[in-house]
């Protein structure tokens, strides 16, 4: 019987499924009706319990699949075992329910992956300091996993990467470390994540899942698996197409955000409000999609993913000129914000050096606690290098945790919003800032998000 098909199929009265012990140790039959069966067998193992992996674990647990969450971070493992969420937009109640129903177990022991039908890899894929792909997390995970994979298992990579990673990087490591052959002994696929954290209208099951397989059988196995948690699975011809699909989605956003960022600067010099222009253009019912400017790009997708294709394209002798130009525009936006801060201070006859600045919001998007690659950090560092005294407020990020791009500001703690500053800089449009009456504060405000409702007289759009 297809062990993956059984996840979604109703159980027949005489249904038996195979439960694997360690590869090479034989198979054991377990009656699905037997509630006394050993509970250390899992339908799915998810490696990497961050902003992608944890929602994936909960989606499978809600579908009544038994899930094993694996992560090298033992603090995350301990919190999940205690029924506690460490991601702000994921409720403790969701984790507690999965734990109480014995549908979610967390561990740092990768050998436990041998007890699962499917293994999903959701680890980071950052850039190096030279802006080239850093696949060290994927590679180290594959090496740790390879000795423990079993015949018949499905392994899916969900991390965003360049076309060819699954075939050229992941597959050889798994085959060498396991002695098994992809497409014959185990099944291999790629399915990019599509998370929209902080969006209350976003529903995991409603978002179609793109899937590419190393072979037709691999594709069928992966399709069967994901059909248990999403309403629509979009199968594509191979892993490379699925990998390219994710890059296209994020490059599309990067290029269009760069466009409105560039127009923002141009229109500002013309005395035109770019936000009013966008609002008016968005009334066209066809041929236009609104994108919005900001202080720069943040998060783990748009600032990073396009450069994966830029790097891979060089292998084929091509330069991705539009992608690179969009990257240059977007990464220059913190400098434009700095120029507007300087304008605000100049109008108050104050120098940057010695000025007190409060940055509002260090999360990269509204109403989340994800601060990866946040442009706020570039702004804070740049101001401090100029001699300013910079503090920040963010209700979702009480303390700046050390990350790959914010070591200079890590350890800072959020402070209250007061009038004890020479200028305020609104970088993230958290919902809570909508209730702040900046007009009464009478402190210059540099607004990067068009988020201020009660604008002071000394208001500066950025």
C-alpha cells in the first residue's frame, strides 16, 4: 500500500500499513485501528522549525498527521514540547492543541527522521558576504539526515534556492550518505514555501502548493502528501521548474518595489505624493497591480532570493541586469531615508551628530516579530556612524536578537514613544502606531510607510 496515500485516504476495516524500523532492520505491520500501536512513528518530519517549518508542522497536525519537528536549536525544541510558540503570529493554543492530541513532537535528534514517511527540509538559504548563495544549511542538514533515511521515504526541499539545487546539491549528498538511489529507493521533490506571516487573511490551506519531482513517481508521492494540507496542488514537470517558480515570484515583487521606490524619489522632487498616485492607479481594474515603496527591503525572501538566480545565470553566461538594478535601487533606499532625516534636523537647526533619534519599527513588515534583513538596522547603523544617539520602539521586537545582518545593533531594547527626541522615524507600519497622535507630540516625523494618521506640522514623507 502507498504509505503516503494512506495519510489522506479513509481507513478500510482490514487496512494494514507498514511501519519502518531503521533501514535494513526489516518491516513491521501495524493495524491502523490499534490505538496501542507504538506512537514513535510519524507521517511527516519537518527539519527547521522557523517561520516556514513551524506553520508546516501545524498544518499537518491539523490534518491529523503525526508530525516530528527537528531543529538544532534546542531552545525551540523545548518550547514546542512545552506547548509554547516562539513566533508571535502563531498562537500558543495552536501548539498546545497539537501537543495534547499527540500529533506534534519536537526533537534535536535527526536519527528520529528514520521513523517518518516523509521528510521536509525548511532551513535557511542566506547569502554570503559576497552576495553569493550560502547552501551550508542545506548541505549540513543533508549530511546529518543521509545516514538515517530509509527505502520508500519521500524527501522534499522547501528552502528557496536556485534551479538545480535539489538535483545537483541535495541528491548527491543523500545518495552518498545513505547508499540509496533517488527515484528508485527513495523519493525526492521540491516544493517552495509560500508563507505570508502577519496577514490575517492568509490561510495556509487556501494557498496553492507548487510541487516538482525528480521523477514522475516522486512527483506523485509529493502531490499525495501535500493534498492532505492544501486545497490545490500545482504539479510541474521537474524540481528545477518548481525552484524557478519561487524565484520568479520574489523577483517580480523585487522589481516592482524597486520601480515604486524610484518613482517615490522622483515624484517627491516634483512635489507629487506617490501614495496618492498609487491609490489612483489602483482604480484601474486591469493591467495594473499596486506595489508600495518603503525604507528598503527586509525579510528572508525579496532581499536575498533574486541574487540566487543572478549567481546561477552567470554559469550560463548571462547577466540579470534588471534584477541587479532593482537590487541596487532597493538597497539604496535606507540612504534616501537618511537624507530625509537630515532634512528634518536641518529645518530644526540641528546637526545629525548628537541628535536623539527614535526609530519606530525594526520588524521588516507590519505586525510580525520577524526582523531578518530589516532596513531599519541599516538606518540605525548609518545614523550612529554619523554620531547620532539612536533608540528604537517595536511592540513586536522587545530586544534585538543577534542575526546575520544586525550584529552592530543586537542587544538593544525597545523603549517607549516619548517627545524626548529630535526626530522620529516611522519605518514599520505596525497597527499600534495608527493610534499614536504624532500631531500632539510636536516632534519632526519622517514617515517611510505613509502610515501616520495624525501628522505633525513638521512631517516628512520618505
